[in-house]
C-alpha cells in the first residue's frame, strides 16, 4: 500500500463531504496482486477489493511512468521497475541507467493515472489523467515520491519533486484524474450511484 499516494489522494479530496479513509486504516486490510493488463484493470481490482473489505464506496488508482525511448516502460511495472526490494531512489537510478545514451530531445515521457470508483451496489466508473514531461539526466528536488525527482514538467520549468504540494495538485496526472473522479463523486447523491449523503469513501 503506497502511503505517499494515499496521503496525496486524501489531500485532493479533503474538501468533499465524505468520511475519507485509507484502506490501511482497516485492521487486516490488504490489496490484491496487480495482475491486470492495464491501469484500468488494476485500479478496478483494488477498488473492488476495498469495497469488499470496507463495505463503502471505494476509490483506487493505478498509475505509472511511460518513457517513449523505452517503448512505454516502466508503465504498469513502475513500482517494481528494476526488480524487487528497490526503493524510490534505486528505481530512479535504474531508470537513468536505462536512458544513459538517450539524448535530451528523445527523453519524452508521461505520467498516467487511472482512477476507479466502485460502489457496493455494483456501479463502476473509470477516469484517467495524463501529464507530459521529460526525464532528466539527474534527480532534482526533495518533494514528491517515486520518479518525481526525474520528471521535468516544462510549463513550470521544474521537476515534480521541486513543485510545492499545491503546485503539483494543479498539474499532476493524479490531480487531473481526480478532478474527473470528483465530478463523479459529486453525483454520489444522485440515482447514478443510488446512495445518499451518508456514503463513505476508501481506497
């Protein structure tokens, strides 16, 4: 369970009228293996599992970094890139090694995030957010997590790790996907979800 990701999602949802809780707060809760062949399949796997454990409306995401020079890798394997047991810094080093001979102009990449919303009654929705950027030749910044220190976002002239949390919340792939999810969450009180103002959310 990615606690940094959970905190980021919670911050982006904090103004909505939900009792929002991370799945890790539930005793014995555990996410299923990410065996899907797409971000959407993995997000739905996790959201469905969360519904089963929490009995509440569940939100789950799956995301990854797609580097064009690597044919879209690490993609679905972003959290496992380079092998088991690596931390964020080690995965960043592994990515830099893979791109050692790639010129700057060809280091284009994007972060992609897919969010699934699943209700105990069976309703399911999937939304997506994408942010384009470049992979630097060395890390910059101390914020964020994952590949943020290497992901340079040209419109801001900084890496994701150099942006403040508020700045990142305006432009990140996760924020873009969550804006679409928020529109669905605002319909939580309508017949679309068929639930009332007492509903909760978890991931």
